C-alpha cells in the first residue's frame, strides 16, 4: 500500500494522513505484523511483550481502518479501500493470536 501511495499522486491526495503519513502508517503496520508473526511462530514466552505487541497491532489496525475509511469516503479508490480493510482485519487478528495462543 505504501508503494501505491508513493507512486500515484491521485492516491496520495485521497489518503487521510497525506502521502508521508499514510506511508508511515503502512510501513509501521507491516513491521509490527512481521514481528508479531515471528513471536507467534517462535512461541515467545514473555506475556508482557506479547500483550504490548498485541496492543500496538490493534492501534495499527485502527489507523489502517481510518485510512480505509478515507479511501471509501473519497469514492474513487474503493479498490484501495478493500486492500487496506483486509490489512486492518489481518493486523487485528495477529494481535488476537498473540494473546490467545499459549507460548511454548
């Protein structure tokens, strides 16, 4: 999504946080998801770290949802809104997985 926002000025103008802010939200969400997946896969046992990362993932999912709503309200980028909506749901689900899956 960050590449789409940076590549097309029309998409950047429809982004809620602006071009740089929307790219930052997308990249930070990507990094948090990657760390969350690795911690869930490895079975990191510190509950505090898992909870903290889950909260950060939910905040990132909320920011992605706001970005999605901005694309929906604009109307001309509904396809981008669907992609961001999928990312928001997947990000929230990984946060939930970190809390529900017991560490090994």
